C-alpha cells in the first residue's frame, strides 16, 4: 500500500471555540490506483491533504507513505509529489527546463540525473519544443503540464493532484487526463481532489467523499455508480407512437414521456415492450445510470 492514513483528527481554536476540521479520516491508496477525494468547501479536504503532505501534524491518527511516517521520517517526503495550486507551483520567469533543474536539485537530485529526467519528461509531455520558453508565456494547459512534470522529477510513489484540469480548454483537459492515466499505469498512486465530478468519475478507481470532517463514503467507483443506479431503461424512437401501441404500452406500465421517448421501469416487461414496438425504428435503448454528481449531492444533502 502506497498511502495509508488512519483515523486522522485535527481541531482548531477559533474565538475560544474548538472546531473539528477532520474527524476519523482514513484513506488507503495502492500502487497504480487513482483515488478521488471529494467534498464541498470547508469539508476538511485541504486539512487532510496538508496532513498527508507533512505540512500539518494530526492531533490523533497517523499517516504512512510506503510504511514511512512523513511527520517523523523526512525520507517519506521524498516519495511524495504534489500539484496543490496548479500552475502557481512554478516560477513563471523561468523556462520549463529551468524549473525542472531548480526543483530537481532542490529535491536532492544530481544535475546529471535532473538533465536526464528533464529530457525524458519534456519529450513524454510533448513540451521539448517549449523547453526554453519562459513559463509565463506558455498556455494554461502547458503550464499545468510543466507543474506536473516538476512534481514527477524525483519519481515519487505518491502524487497529490489538486484540480489538475481547472481552467483548461477541452484539448488541454484531455491531454492532462491522459497523462494522469499514464502516470498511474506506471505504478504511481494518485490522490485527486477536484470539484469537477465528471473528471473524477472518469479517472478515479475509488471515490472517497468527505463532509463535515468525516468520510461519509469510500468505495470503488464502478460499485458506487452501480449501487445508486436504478434498473429502468430509456427507449427513444425515430418516429412517434401510434395511439394503439401507446395504449398497449401504458397497460404494461410503461411511462410515455414524449411521443418518441419511453421509460420502462419493470425489467421483466422490457422484452414485451420491444415486441410491441416492432417494427418501429429504435434510436436508442439505454439503462438509467446514476452519475457521480447526483450521488455526491444526494450523500452530502442527506448528511
């Protein structure tokens, strides 16, 4: 296991009151796994991330990165890479090559190793042609890729990614998503925080939702989606229903939403409905499936 946090607790005092920011937060991420850590503003995400990154000490509980405690063993931090504020991690007056050199040496790498790894990263991220362009002159998407490269220069086992696609256009978003998949496929564990829930649903193997300082749900993404999905099917026709078919379908309990759209909530009746529709042309048959946004809002509002 690359990351383990166990029953983390952290409280603050504000005007004489004790405020619990994090309460009993436990997380586990394996090598090659992408875990999305989601929650509304003020839920405790940032506090948890700072504890994992060794920036805050928990009041109770512990963190292990490859079995090392980042609060007691500084070597644990060498196994960690982070993009916590997007492109603000970079020096904008330096080039990508200079940023990689600076941060690589800062993390204890020799200039020769930094040069070798920088070359590989610049080629891999398709930025070799921009290696000597100052970061401030690069596009937002390129800046984000440089920030991720800087986080990877020392080859961490755990990567913390905060809003990696925020503010990017469609093309840059797709490029960053592909990079996240590639990084995970090479064995790096990734903890992803984002308010873009569609991105989390697409990239994450596991979802952890935190609210009011507590993890209220942690589950494999596909299991979570399946748990909240119904068994109904949506059917869309190319032509309008005739009155005779409409009556027969209603007698089977089919919901007629429009002249061309039906909803079959009784799975046992699905094939009867399809038989009644024959030979009308069908455009689409799709099982209703929950999405992460709906699940997130439901869980947070219920709590």
